[in-house]
């Protein structure tokens, strides 16, 4: 293979790998204080007004979750928003995680 064709082939492989990575879901987390939790509707609202639907939750929700709790929500997201909620942790009093 001559050098220009080899360089194009390598460039195409690198570009393909980058595009596959950007389309994949990325793990992330957020920490906040629960303003409201509707167990029946499966919705958590934080004091910053962000709303998390638990339809995509793949975990058990802490049974004692309630308004005023400081929590960390672990989730996967992509360009369309949150694709899965992987964990909800109630933080101890004074925990700034």
C-alpha cells in the first residue's frame, strides 16, 4: 500500500472510532437536595428545579427517600438526555460529595 492511501485508511479508522465513542452513552452523576418525590409517578424534583423521571431506573429506589434529603443520582446520558438511572444514594448529614 502506498503512503497516501495508508494515511487515508488510518484517518478513516480513527474518525470511525471517534464517532462511535461520541454516540455512546456516558456515565455521569449529580448531587442535590430533594424538593419533592412522587413515589407513584416515579419523579424526583431537586431544589434547583431539575426533574428526574425514574422510568429508566434500573435500581431500587431507597425506601426512605423524601423531601429534604441530599442525594447523588448516577445516570447514563447521551445527546437525547438521560437514558438510564443507575443509582440513587442518600448522603449523610454534612456530606458534600
